[in-house]
C-alpha cells in the first residue's frame, strides 16, 4: 500500500510499470548515457530551466533578492479561478489559529487530508481552509504558489489575525516560495509546519523522471533544479514566521530526508520522528497519518515559537493520529496511493523544468 512500493516499481523502469506511449516523454539517453538538457540561455548567458535528469547546468540563473516589503508581483491566475480552489470550515476569527492545509505532489486535498487531518480538526473544533493545487500538484510550482498566496491573503482577511499552515511534501515547501516573493504574506503567518517537506529538493524523483517522465512540479523539486536553487538562494526563512519541519528517516521520496531541514535559527526547529519514536516505520506517505508526527505538529501549532521542546510519551508512538477511521483506513490509503500512481503514469509530462519567472531572476549587470 505504501508509496515505497510505487517508487520501487518506478526504479525498475518501464518494464515494471507499463503506461501508454507519450510523445512528450523524455528522449532516450545519448551515447554517453546522459539524458538531453532542455536548458536554454538568456541574452546574458544564464540558464532558463534545466534537464530533469542530468547534473545542474554550469550557469545558474541569477536569482533576485527577496523583496523586503510590498505585495510582490501581480498574480497571473484569474481571481475567480483562485477562489474556486479554496474551501474553508468554521469561523476563522474564533478559536485556535485557523489552519491552512496544503497537499503535495501527485495528490489532492481529498487524497491527503480527508481521512487524516480534516477529521482530526473537526474533533478539535479548529477552523481550517484547504487549497487545491492545480493538476494534482504537478503544475509549475510558480503557478501553484499563486493559489497558495491567494489562500493566505484571503484566510488572513477573513480571520482578522495570523494563520497557521501545515503542508505535506511539496505542500510543506511551497509556502516558502509565497513568502519569499510576496512579502506581505510574511506577517500573515504564525506557524509554518512542513511534514516531510521538500525544502532542499530530492534525489528521490530522478528514477521516475528518467523512466516515465515528470510533470513540471515534480521536475522543479529535484535537488539540482533551478527552482530549488532560487527558493534557497538568499533568505530561506523570515523572522515573522515560526518554522517546524517534521521528517522521517524512512522517507523514500525526500532523499536524503535531511533535505527537509531548514537552516538553524531561533524560529526554526527540525524534528525527526524516529528521535522520539525509535521504531516508528513511517515513510513519505504514512507520515501524514502518524500520530507521532501529528503530536509534534500540534505542539508547534499550540505553543509560541517553533516546536523547540518536543516531547513524546511512549504511548503516542506506533499509532494512527486521531480521526483516522480504522475500518476504512486500508481503503482510504489505497485510494490515495492509487491517485498518485495514476497521475505519475498518465498525468502531464514536460521535457525539463519550467524557466524561472522574471520576478525571481536578477537583471543582468549593465555592460
């Protein structure tokens, strides 16, 4: 049932997982065994996009500095479209800080949260919102981040106070792109909790990209991707926000799992579930229903600052989080993994990661 099985199948190549022929699938390796790069050059010679499968190009894009103030670039997605993907429950102005849930790559709100965090939040009476990333999270993340930016602003406006964010995988990282380039959002967020986040990219997607191809959002999370380079160049965190990352040593998709970490600081806490529950056998997928991960996230959300003093009673380990239906859990898990596999096999593919948006690139120096 685990994504581990899917990732293992992908690593065996097309003979292990058959799919229809796709004219947009990546080209075959050349004589040296390397796959072709899709990197183009700007007038100043900086790279615009990169190969999904080759080492990073020698010339990186010149990344702009994060703006210190203002509202950032205009959103290009129509507001009506942005609003359709946001769903909220409860009075955002009352009770615990309202929580924005963001799903990850190859997934949806329903596949990730309907059987995990949403029932738990209902039990807790915590107001919440969700945002549906386009194309099951395989759209260009620079586009998906506009949906997240809109949701942050809209939640903050409705709540009249700062909000919290919990995201899984890409969902635990994408809020950092929003806060980097749309600086008004920094003061709208109290806690940003990433569960198995892809903060520094991953080598875990390369086998799938090399055999089946990737969507744009998958390609951008390669550890050598220009997107990841731009995300982490200059400021990686901001003092207005408390950051907690929750990671697993058994994560088979964020490789190495420490790529989920953020730089140490007074407002940053990087946690590993196995430091508190040694025998917790949770991978990238099952961490979303792990009670241990839930407890660590709740401690971050309910206390001031990041989760700097985590604690875990032995009874909290090796359990599913509150709200998970034990009778439907196997079906819910299979359904969620099935959706991810379907998108991985039959979803949109790109020959290389998209170019950085102009706002993320520095102007070339004057001659």
